């Protein structure tokens, strides 16, 4: 039976993204915040900032200059990081 070529397997990419987020957590934790991986879809990483980061006025900078730039270095196919509120 042939493989389904329409389904994209992002497991390796997701694992890389999760590893990167784990390395960034201590920096967020120092300020009372944290980050939770939600999903990776259509080249966008969805995360949830929690703790102090959830209400921080610099959360957009954390997403853009911290999380996105760091992830992009190791996973160049990523085109953005979006903070979701659940």
C-alpha cells in the first residue's frame, strides 16, 4: 500500500521546536513566566505564554525577538510564532 504523501509529518520539526522552547524556559521562569507549546501548523508555532509573561506588556517582544528568532535559527521553515490565549 503506498504511503499517503498528502499528509505532512511534522514530528521531527515539532520535537526540535519543543527542545528549543525547553532551553528558553529558564529565562522566562526567572521573571515569573513560562511558555507552553500548543501546536505547529502551516509553518506557524502556536504557544501560550503563562505566569507573569501572560500579562506582560513586553510579551510581543518576547515572542518576536526571543522565541521566534531563536526557533528560526534551528528551524528555518518556521515563519512565525503566535501567542494564543485559551
